[in-house]
């Protein structure tokens, strides 16, 4: 059996919402594998495990995760890490767009400013519309 003691090393995981497994049970599984858990989402948090419903309702922890560029993933990501005894790619389990780093192309597309992708005036549909708009073809 693979050494599972360090597969979540360096990961700080927080939870919000009604998950299939209790946060206490997940905390034990995470620390057993070298990670840590937090009751708050802050700059140290690497992952927020939650539900699509909580993302839709924009729970405070979800908003904080977006602010800190934390990966917001479904509980299934954590389940797969445990089942496979390895750190599984988060992308198939992301509940929000991938974290936006300063100076990224997404920031430039959405609005260019350092806070453009997460400004208070932006809505999800506005950001999504900006990404999917294609300029009309030139007229002859």
C-alpha cells in the first residue's frame, strides 16, 4: 500500500455546507495524510470543499475563497484523493472558475484592472458574457 501520510502535505482545507461526511471525519482524514484544516478561509487556505448550492448562494466562505484565489471544489475531490491515495487534479471538481492570479489573461479579458474579475460591480453573468463575446465580423 502506498504511503498516504503526506499526500495532502501543504494543503489547508476548509469546509462549508452540508457534505456527505462530517467535517470532523474529513479533518481526521486530512491530517492523517499530512494536510491541515481551518474553520476560516484566509490567505493560507488552499481549498474550500463545499457544494454547488453553497457556491450558488455565495456563502461568506465561498466569497472569501474567491478573494484569496482558493480552489473551490466538491467533496468528491477529497473522496478521490483518499480513495486513490494521491493528490488528484482539482480541475474536474472545481465549482467555480479556476483561481485568477494577478496579471492573468482572464483579468485582462474581463476588465483589465487588478480587481476586475472580482469587483463588487461584476456579476457572474457579466464576467461570463465578457468571456464569450465575439466581435462581429468586419463589414465589406
